[in-house]
C-alpha cells in the first residue's frame, strides 16, 4: 500500500508544466516585458527564472527538447524585444 502511495505522489510531481506552472512561466515573461529598459537587472531576473523552470522540467523529463526549445525561444524573443526597445529609446533621446 505504501508503494502505491509513493507512486501516486511521484506521478503528481511529474507534471511540472501543468496549468499553474505555465501561468507562472507566462507571468515571469510578462513581468520582464513590463520593466523599463533601464531596469535590466529586474527583467533579467524574471527571464532567468522562466528559463530555470524550463531547464528543471527538461531535466526531470516533464517536457521534451522541442518544447524546451520553443519555450526558450519565447524567452529569447522577449530579451531581443527589450534590447530593441532600449536601443530605440536611446536613439530617440540622442536625437
């Protein structure tokens, strides 16, 4: 009986990117998008947290390499958009 209970607990832990985890991932990226371009540290912290979630899920086997690559590409896209916004604002300020 204890063996079945342990397996049930492991099965529950194996679904990392359930609805709640996906919402957390999306919230981290939304938070990173919301920071001012001058607040690089806070935005990078949010993006690093999201990438850490992806790495953890990949190592545990909860997601595959393709899904991890897609999720990491989403984080990279947010990072590139922030960089473009920062450059644009610097150019506007210099003009």
